[in-house]
C-alpha cells in the first residue's frame, strides 16, 4: 500500500484535501478522530489520563472534559508532554492497525495535524503539506471561526512554523485561492502521482523513465529532497543500513544535472543488500533489473571489487537511483571521493559540466540515458580518477568513519 502523511497548519485547508482524497478512493485515517477515540469512557487511555491529571478532568458522566484538560496543559510544556506521551503512542498504534487492514494496493492517507512536530515524516512514502500564507489563515480564522486576531496568532504559534512544515513536504498543495482550485490540485496529484505510485508499489516496479538525458539547472532543493529520502531509507532497517549518502551531481551545489537524485546506501556486505531487497521495494525502491557492477578503475582492476546493487524509485514524481555498496569497497569510496572533489574544486566541476554537456548533446535523442552514462566512462576512468586521487592525497581526504564496524544508521549529505 501507498502510505501518505497529510498535514498542514490550522486554517490551511487540510480537511478539504482529506475529504477530497477520501472521495477519490483513499483510505483516510484521521489522527484527531483517533485521539478522541483512544480516551473514550472505559478505555485504557482515559484511565492513564486520569492517573496523570486526577479525576477532575472528567465530566459528571465519566467522559473526558476536554476544556478542563486543555486549561491544565495549555501553556504548560511539562504537562503537555505528559499528555502527549499518553495520547500519541495510542493514536499511532490505532492508526497502524487501521492502515494494516486496508486493501492491498490502497492509498492510505493519515491526516496528522502534528506530523512535523512529532517527527513522523519518515514513516510515509510521501508527506503532503497543505499550505497558505499566514495572513490568509488568520483571515479565515477570524471570519469563519470567530477568533480574534490575537487568538489566531496564538494558535499558529503553538504549531510548527510554516518553514518547518514546508521543509518536511514532498508535495505542497497551495491553498491561497479557492476551494475549487484546491480540489483541482488534489485531483491532479491523485491521477498523476498517487495512483501510479500505488500501482508501481503493488507490482514492485520502478516508475517508467524514457528519453535521453536532459540537464536541469542546479536546484538548491535537491539536498533537502535527498535528506528526506535518506531518512525513509534508514527507517527500513536501521540495524542493517550503515549509512545513506547523497552522491552524484545533485549533491554538488551549483552543478547542472539530470533531475535524478543519486543516493548511496552503505551496507557491510552485499548479502545484506540482497536481504534488504523486499523491504526496499515495499518502501518504494524496487531492484533495477539488469544493472551490474561499476566499471573498474586502474587502481582496482578486479570487477568483483566493484559489485553493487541498484534500485530505483517507484514514485513517478521523483526519480531516484539508489546504489547499494559495501562499506570500504572501491566503488563506495569512489562515489564519495568524487562528490567531495567536485564540491571542493571549481576547475573539476567545470570540467565535469563540460563533459556532461558534451555527452548530453550526443545522446539527447536517445530512448534512455544508458548511452549517456556509458559515454562518460572514459572520462571517469582516464581523466577524473587520477586527478581525484591526486586531490585526495593533497588534501588528506579520507572516507567517512562509519565504514568501520559499529552502530548502523547515518544519513549524510
């Protein structure tokens, strides 16, 4: 199933999006509704709340007096933390149970107002944020919820900042216009991305890619996208995955590149990579069939030293190449050293950009990027490798320390 985390600030229009997604066929899990459900009379959740705050938070008929409880915790971070420590685990447990009961191939949308505040983004294939400017949200709260301007600002201040939500978003739905505009945006997202993504997941296949190489201007958002993906990958098997690093051209600031995020997932050996294959497929990164080892470089001519596994993204909205290599292997080291060399050396960046443009012109009409990649191999081996190694010796560059045996689970950019 495709798991979507939906969030947005107060008066952003999140409920409109949730309702429309349910109409389109999504299975909707409402965290607010679950937060009420887990403290209904007779539940263990309500008993724990009473233990923590006394029976004064109950109404005469034994239900939770939400207004009284709110008065106790609002403005008191310690009490609020106690309450959240009771409610949030129960809500997550119930949400997981509902999601597990969804049909195979379903799109499961979890509507979570505090998704960013509680750090749940890595649990989902995508995080969708409904966004509107703060002045628009204040106007809506004043006009439709009869709040004062001061009350509206106070409610917003109690939530994550707009900047924090946008930083967590894989998809941003702009709701600065009409409800009809917002629903149209949801419909496009559903048809163009969510449904194909769900189908690809169910079939354990990558999203199709076609056409020759197209170089895009350097995008300053590429590292943030890579960081979100890396967090999801680490969550797949934190004890098995040593690290996830952003590599390739999109990891080099200012360098034009194909709009494909390359990541290196480090494991201790390739037997681990093979064990991870079904877990990565379920996370949205199925194995890319037919991709073999990296091309050997002169310092390590044995092809066996350059073996790896390659996975790709099932998400039609974000192309990803996931290279899985053993820590300490020549290919693992080359990917990291090459990235750091380009980051540090302006001449190397310019030389590589010229090579990329040359190969892109030659293969621009191809049906895939395979010819483009193969065409650059001579440059990597004959030109880049010796210059990169000279730079590494001169600067004292060393690979990351996580290559040594130890605790797993590191995201790097």
